[in-house]
């Protein structure tokens, strides 16, 4: 039977490595702006752009 410390360190290592992957996955879900967000400042299509 493995010692408590060995089990603890194995679980800790797994949890830490998974945390990095989970963080990266969450960032990748919203990595780029949508079309509407990207061109929101240009105004309506076919109309003059709003003055700043």
C-alpha cells in the first residue's frame, strides 16, 4: 500500500497539471472577438461611420 504522502503528491501533481489545461481551455473558448464585436464601432452597414 502506498504511503499517504505518495498518494497526496500524485493527486496534487495531477490536479495542478489539469488546472493548467482547464485554464487554457477556458481561454480558448473566447480567444477572438465575434464579427459583431469586431465591427461594432463602424456603425450600421451602408451608413456613414459615427464621428468620434
